């Protein structure tokens, strides 16, 4: 597995990633807080049935496969399910068995009462997937860089495209430096656990450049192989005893790599939410009538929490009726008292 290719090349290509299928997640919110959730996959017959959807589906979802009426070479596979509340959907999401179970995702459908009006609110949050804890991405990426990376700001001209490319390079640098720092810290921790006077944890820093070179150019299947590299570079076979105790440090490092690869390889998808009433507030860049849209890609969730929020307003007709009855009663009382 070539780390240079995986960690760097995938990140660059993900921004121009062209999927063989299109995935849409549609949610139609009702006035009572219930909603219908649909996952729509469009592509050729072999692509639409593939797994790896944004959210888990099971036999409780209605499944319908039809030919695309706009492109007869494609098919449209739709999964549909009705939910009485968002807690039930979150419960399903928590049971995801794929790699996305490592993502912290939450959906909340709630309502604020405003007497004559009610305000349904849809909030979907995907917590940042960034597995690195030593380096801070903010030291590499500024606020404007993050707007380009996450797609919150769209390129309108060649100058904007150049800014996106510059932000990509900064993100690449962070990922490479962050992984290197995590690996070096992991090797030091493992040596400390070994508790062998013949092996000094600071030995790792001496060979930092060699470690970086291996990360860039060498093929390896597990970070545990860096034990062999370190033993060879330092001509100290005592380091090989790390393999005997097999500290969980290397397993955690391997899991970090797997997560970052899975995130960067994630298929982009679109989220559509249709609200009852008139939309009053949203952070979506695309609004049409009472429907909003967000584009979710790997870079959307890698560094920062990705929040999708929309609020609408509906009329509480029954409150107008009650207010009318109360007002009429007051008028009658005033008239009745004035005649006494």
C-alpha cells in the first residue's frame, strides 16, 4: 500500500471525483415532526445496487428499482421509509456496520412554538472525521481555505480555482505532517512501553527524515513494519522486541490510516430537505421554494463539523380561531357590561 499515493493523491483527486452513480438523500418533513426519508441512487444496473450508501438501510425500507426515464441506460434505485421522529432515525444510523459507524452523525427534527406560528427546524450534523490529535489543521489552513475545501464557497472564476488549488496543497501538507507526527509519537510510546534501557525513545527523532521518506515512497501494510526499519537504521535489534509485546499503538495507527483513506474515498452525495410552510432561515447555498440542498463530500467532513440547518414557518390556524373566539368573547362581555 503506497502511502504517498493514498494519503496525497486521493485527497487531490477527491475534489474532482466523478462517481459512476449519483446519490441523493431526500427528507420530506411534515408539520407534526414526522418525515419521510428517501435514498435515491442513479446509475447503471451494476452500480445502483452496490453497497456503501451514506446511511444504512435494511429490510424495513421500501425498495424500488426503475429504469431512468431521462436516460434509458441508467436505473434508479429508491429506498423509502417513514419516521415518526428523528430519534428513530438516529437509532438506525447508530447501528451502521460499515466504516461510517466511525462517523458521529446526528439528525434532529424539532419545532419551536410562536403562538400564531410554529417553526419546524431540521438539523443534520456530521462531526469532523479528522483522526489526527497532535497537529492542529488551523495552523495550515486559514478560514478562507476552509471555505474552499468544504465547498461552502464556490469557484466563480480562474482566480477562485487557483485559491482552491492552493488550499488543496495546504491540506495535503497537513495530512502528511499530521500522519508523520502521529507515527513518531506512536513509536516513542511503544518504546516507552518496552521499558528496555537499550532502546531510547528519542532514537525515533534521530530518524525522522528517514521515516518521512518511507511514508512518501515505501510500500508497507502496517505501521508495525516501522519497527523493522528503525532496527535496521539504528543497528539495534533490541527494538525488534516491540513485535513481541505488540502494543496497541500500532493498531490505533493502522486504524487512523484506514479511517482517513475511507473518508477521502467516500462517494459524494446530495442532501435535499423539503420543509412545510415557508423557509425562514438556512445555511444552504441552494434554495428552491420550500426545498434546500447541500453537497456532502469527503472534504466537507474531514476537518470541521458539517452542519445542515433549515427552519420554516407554518401558520397555526387553530390559534387564530382561539384568538378570534377570545376576542369575540371580550367584545360581548364589554357590550354586556356597558348595557347594565
